[in-house]
C-alpha cells in the first residue's frame, strides 16, 4: 500500500476539515492559476441529498486574488454519462445559490473541477478546460461585453460570466512532472509526493495524508475503499472491452456484407481471422 492516502478518499473524509483547507487551496490555485482561499464549504442540497453524492463531491465558496467570490464544485466519481453529470451539477449549484429577489448580476461564478480515473471521451491531453463563448455564424467574431456590461459584471469577457469546467484525466498522465500542476496530477495518480515537489499545498498534503496517521478503524475503512475502487475500475474496463468488441463485430459484419477482403476486416476491426469467419 502507498505511504499517502489517495486524494479521492481524502476528499471524502479529510479535506472537508478547515484545518486541511490549505491542501485544497493549493490544488485549486495551481489548477486555476490564481491564489484561491476557501471561505467555507457550502451546505447545499447537492451536498446533502444522498450519502453517495456527499462523499463524491464538495462545493466550496472561495475567494480569488481579486477578492471575487466564486463557487467551486470538486467532484470525483465513476459514471458512464459523466459529461452530462457535470452539466447537471453546475446547473443545480447555480439554482441552489440564488436568493429570492437576487438580481442576475449578483450570480456567483461557478467553476466545476472534475477528477476522473476512467477514460472520459477521446483526447490525448490530461487536463481539459471548457468555457462558453458566442461566435458569429456569419462574421465568426466573438461576442464581447459593452462598456456598461463590463462595469455591471466586473469582467471584460462573456465567458467569465458562465460556468467553467476543468476535466483532469488522471490515468492519461504518463510523464515526468515538469511544472507545479503536473506535480499535483502526479500525486493524484501515484499517491506519492516527491521530495523536490514544491507545488502549493503538497507539503501539507504530504504531512496530513500520511496513512500512518489514520486510526485503526480509519485504516480499515480506507483499505475497504481502495479495494472497492479497484473492483469498480475493473467493472468499467470489462464493460468498455465488451462494448468495443460488440462495435468491432458490427463493423466486421457490415464489411463482410460489402464483400471486403478478410485482411482489410482484420485491419479495421482488430478481430482474428477465425472470429470473422464465424460471423
């Protein structure tokens, strides 16, 4: 077993404590590229709705270097329809944090940070950032705010009014950490913090997330969590392989019906000659 507690378990149990806010603040600061201070954890419906929801996400009210208050949702779970889950999460968070009589200009910025340990979509990168822009369909220009709107919203970009999304594909990271964000992602994947790492929050993480600091009951709970996560990952991989195989079979059948040569079918589907001949 690793020397450090996995970040996903820490998020469920330890990082909600105010004394450990520095760890999350460091992670978010390195990711977003701004100095983030956690004001408090939001006790919203999405944090209370079910035990599953509560332990797989945390909603934070944070302040950036400009003194702006931002709501950040950090979630970490396994779901096949996760991309729509992200949309649902930000939409729900937006509604929950609107008060009666609040003007639209008072709506807080929402940033959704998603740490995924499974293959989400297709892409070669390991960190993705999504924003909302409006582009002209004729002139292809990006819609900008007027001077009055910039003053009202305290920003000069339309995209900053809407939720932002970060997706960290942990398993996609397979390189030497060359910057402070990479150091954090290395930790997320390997549950290890090297001596030379100097990213914000990692020194505290190395100190506070030591497995040896867990009580006997906490350690048993942690070990059960790790085994359960491995089991869920194996199920996801098994389902993925079954789906990929079924897709290859469907393509092979169509190619056979089109009288394509068997060597070409093998090349495009990856199926064996014997499997194709049985179709």
